[in-house]
């Protein structure tokens, strides 16, 4: 192949992509391969699967980065309805694993429809507020809240508190950037706190146990508290510089549960220590900072709402995962973005990054 043709192909591939976002995402991805290889007991099976899902996700991200946000926006209502239909199908024909019905089988693989709603819901809300951009009234926020509560309730019924929290957070960020009053936000927080005695009996037994375990993990060290205790031991034993790659004792003696998915941060902390944690947090903050820059420069209301929701949802992803693994938040089953093993979550995250790049290109 001639050099000028290779250069031309490279320019076509590179043109819609945001260089800074790609740099930060690439560094996180390299770290994820290292820690996943160790967490999976040096197995290439999950590495291969992650590479396949990442390649497919990059293709989708590139297509979305090239697409005009106004065109993508028109697909918001059908995607939202499609996501609701899938959530209903989960209720009737879903696959149950560990007491939770969250997946649908589609032949060769299975998908988690709730992941789709992490993108579908903010798209729908951003489309809705863009439609009424010049005449937004208080009742528009009520309709937006209803659009947010319906999928959130369906996911809670699975039950999946972690994903429901992320979906509701993504929707709330759209309402926030659309101009929701601080009085309503503070009033909602106060009302939510006041409703805790009413909500507590409605929680599932495992959800109440997780909250109580957060307060004192030693009340059930071999049961509900086991996850938190072992992950905290792993994080603490890493020290400033870690035990070294592939040398984590908590990891390789099988003390850390779900170590390739929800608790992969404990593996990373044990082997790379505080210095590694700082590096990962800095990379996450750089991704968030770039996303907020794109949000501030977005030329349309839809672009600002979507970019802001995607960016702050990414922050919630990372904060909740690190918080639950560190023992400062309840265990709710949230993966570490771009690091944890999981196909549907990987695709969802890269879809969000592709939309961010498309919004950035709109300004260009």
C-alpha cells in the first residue's frame, strides 16, 4: 500500500476523533489490560473478549463522532421506547443470576438492557427539552421526571439498585443543566431524607443488609461484610507503591470476590498502590475536565444537556465504584469505567464518548 494512501486513510480515521479524549482513554485502557490480566489469573480469555468488545465499541464511537448531533437526536424517542420494551422483556423472559433478573439472551450472547437506558434516557430528556427550548415551564420538569422514573422503577424491580442509581443520575443531570431550580433540588434532597423511614421497609433484605454492613462490616464478616472487608484489606496492603504487578496476595489467593468486574479496583490498588490510584484518578479527572469543556462550548441546548449528562454520569460511575470498594458507600454493583470486564457496559461508555466527540465536532 502506498504511503500517501495510508496517510489518507489515517486522516479519515483520525478526523472526527478528539485527540485529548483518545489519549486519556487509551492510557486507561492500557491500565485496564494490565489489571484484568492479573485479576483473571493470567488468562487470555477475558483479555481477548475485552479486546473484541473494545474494537466493536471503537467502531461505534467513531461512527457517532462523525454523525451530526441533530441527526442522532432524532433517534432519541425510538431508542427510549426500545429500551423500555427490552426492560419489560427482562421482567417476563429475563435470565436470573444470583437472585437478580437483569439479562436477555440473544442467541450467541446475552445483553443487559438497563445499560442501554444509561444513554437512552438522557437522549430522550435532552430531545424533549430541545423541543421546548424557548418555552420551558415548570411542568416540563415534571414530565422529564416521569420519563426518568419509569425506567428507573423497572430496573429497581430486577432488582438492580446500582444501575437504577446511575440511570436516575444521568436523567437528573439533564434536568439540572436544563435549568432545574436549586430550590427544587434542595427540597427534593430534604424530602428524600425525610422519606427514608418509609423507604427502609420497602427495600429488599439484601439491600438493607448492604447498608448495615457499610456501617459495620464485622457484623457479618463471612457473609454480607466479606466483600468490603477483603477489598479494604487489599487496598490497605498495597501501601504507597503496591506489591507489584501479578504479585497481589489477596487477588491470587482468591480472597477478592468479583475481582474482574465490580471489585477490580481492589486488585489494582493492591498491585499498584497509592501511586497507581493517583494516576488512575488523574486520568479520570482529565476525561471529566475535557467533557466539561465540550459541554461549555456546545452550540445547542441538546448538545449541552447530553455532554453534561454523559460527563457527570462518568464521574458518578467512577466515584460510586471506588467508594463501594473502599468501604465508604454500600455495595451496589457498579463497574469501574473502562477498567472492569463487561461487554455491554464497555459499549455504553464508548457510545457516550462518541456522542461527546460528535458534539465537539459540531462546534468545529
